[in-house]
């Protein structure tokens, strides 16, 4: 059960954070920078206190009339409006509460404060519901709490917002571990092989489709997300502003789903 046994705590994953020059007025990024330094020294108590002091100084005050979100990339915002129908007027936050909440939840897990960690993970997920990271960590906590159905539900939610092959096939792998625990061996074995090969090409299409449909598992990427990447790549191409990034992002997703197209 390699996923269930993992002990990493999913700290904010911006490897370049310490290499960037942080603007002096960006208190959020400066806080994350200081915490990353403490975490590398495994100074958990100091990290926790720094998070708590920062959150006390910078509370996220929300008006019930609005729906609040944070996106680090324009395409995340486009995907959000493609996948979700906000019931209130959307306010886009400038400050990066997302990484603060994710980091604090990770520290809370170090101290076994799982209930509080779940609350902050849900806050992070609400701010940016098109990222898989909060869902992956929530699924781990649910597994520790023997909430198997919530593990399955949460990972399927992650599949719906996966935006690269790593997230897609890692989610399949996490589902493989879950199904192995409940002795659903056939689907577990298929999902584990998919994670290993990072491709559907060597599998029988009809077999994969039938088994995935039986368990209600998404086949490849969410087509709505592929549509957003396609529009983004076309726009970038005609504007001349793309350095092939959007184009290759689109084809990374599209090539996976082409496996399921009718011949």
C-alpha cells in the first residue's frame, strides 16, 4: 500500500520559492519563504506558530454576498468557470491564502490535528477547486480515519479536475490502493498498471471502458478541461504570445483521450 503508507506532509510545492526575489510588500510569499526554511530544518513547532501568528494578523474575512476564489494562473480561472456555476458573484482574491491554508493543514497533520487540518484543506479547496492537491491530502486523512467511501469519492473528484498526466495516473494509482484494500482486485490491478505505464495504449479499449464504467471511474481527462486548453492554445497561437506551452499542454491531454475516440 505505497500510497497509504506515505508519510510526507504535502507542504507548499513551489520548489523555486526560495530562488525568487520576493517583493517586500508580498507578506504572504515572505511568510511561506520563512516557513519553508523552518520546515527544511524540521522545526515544526516554530512553523506552526508562524502560521498561526500570520493567520491571526491576516484573517480571511468573507462577505456572504460573494464567492471567493484564488487562482495562480489565468487558465485555472477559465477552467473554474467552465466546470462550475457560481451561485454568487465571484470575487478573485489577490492574496495567496490558498498556499497558506495548504501549508498550515500540513503542519497540523504533523501534530495529529486532523479535524482542524481537514477544515483548512476544505478552505483551500473552496478557494481553488480546480487543483488536486487538497483532495489528495483529504483522501489520505479519510483513509487514516477508515472512511473508505470518502476516499473513493474524493479521488474521483480529483480526477474531474486533473490537468496533466501525472495527476491523472497518480489518481488512478491512489484508487488502485483503495480498491485493493476492499479486495476489488481486477480494477485495482488495471489501475496500478495504468499508473506504471502512464498510458492506455497497450490496453484493450473495450475492456478498460467496461471496467471503468462498472466502477464509475472517469476515462482519461475531463473533456471540458481539454476544451479549455484547446481554446487557450488556439488563442495563444493566433496572438503569437505562446512559447508552445499552451499548445503542448493541450496535446498532452488530448492524446490521452484520443484512445477512447471511435475509430
